[in-house]
C-alpha cells in the first residue's frame, strides 16, 4: 500500500496509562473536529466542546463502544483524559482541568 502524500502531516497519538496498568489510546483530532476545537475558545460553549472532544476521542479509540458506554465513563478519569487529549493535539485551555 502506498504511503499517503500527506502522511507526514498526520498527528501522532499517545496513550493514557490508568492506575491498573491498562491504557487508553489517544488518537489525534483531525480537520473533521475543527468545529469543537473552535468552541474551546468560547467560554459559554467550552464545557460542551470538551465533552464532545472526549466522546470523539473515546469513539476513535474504541469504535465498537456504544454512546451509552461512553457516557458511563467515570469522572475520576476525566481530568487526566482531557489533559492527555489536549497534549496530544497541542491544544491549550485556560485554567486547569483538575476541577472537573
């Protein structure tokens, strides 16, 4: 299979290691996600944008996961998950996510 011409512009993922030694693969956001990325700048839309970014990231990592399963992810993982997603995508948020 030929390498895509723009493959050097594809983001690189990472993983978030959990306390039990397992990990969540974090795949980078793409041009299809620009709508929610732009909403991060709007304080009134930021919380919904973060929630959508987490959903999209988890769906990319686990395509077979249902929306209901994704909604059940515990808030205890949310700060580290959001921080890792922002890091992988070179995004910055004012404030800290530890207050989620």
